[in-house]
C-alpha cells in the first residue's frame, strides 16, 4: 500500500510531500515533517486519513474522518 505524507505551514500551504510503502516509515516521516514545518498529514492511496502530527492550520478546514 502507498502512503503519502504532506507537510504544511501555518497558512495551510503544502511545502513538501513524500510517498512511501511502509506504514511505520510513513508515521516517522510524518512526525519529522511536522517538527520541521508545523503540521503533516499522511493519507493512503485512496485519500483516507492514516495519521497526522502538529497543529492543523485553519485554512485546511476540519478533517473529516
């Protein structure tokens, strides 16, 4: 399965994205990106939420799970 982690700044602008196949690697990348950029979110191949870290920017709206 593919996981895509996207990092955002406090204005909700995507600054970095990385795709990986391992769920645990995706978790670690998400944590690292959130520490660097403020917020990071991981989704699976179908766009379903797989995890996030940091403070979600208001510009992204509320996450629907």
